[in-house]
């Protein structure tokens, strides 16, 4: 028998640079993920980070790093990566097309 405490949490953390004024971008991405994965994600957190950082983490896996990718993420691939990891049967509507 399993219960919520024994299951892995599904936590997204969006790390952003406050000095670069990326809070609004992080908040928008958080809102998109919360709407898309309502009832599926346990938590979406927004955390200030060091200079130049914009990263999206699912648990301990970095899904997007602005420095490595050379830019900010589009919502479609981020949603697809999260869906594939936590809810593979979930239809993302237009994000799947």
C-alpha cells in the first residue's frame, strides 16, 4: 500500500536572477505549469538565484538552463518534458502539435 508521503514529490523550481529583472518571466512560466498540470504537480516554486541564472528544475533534474541553452525556454518543450516525466498519458492539447 502506498500513500502520498511515500510517493516521490513532483516539484518544479524555477531559479531566476533578480538583478536581471526576470521575476515576471519566472512567474509567468510558473503560472503556465500550474494551469497545465493542475492536480498533477505537488509544488511549483520560484527561487532567486545568482547573477544571470534562469533554470527550470523538476525534482533533481535540470530541464532548462539559460546559459547552456543560449536563451530562455519556450513553454512547449518544458511542458512536454514535465509531462513525459510525471504524466506520460496527459494530453497537452496544442502543445503536443
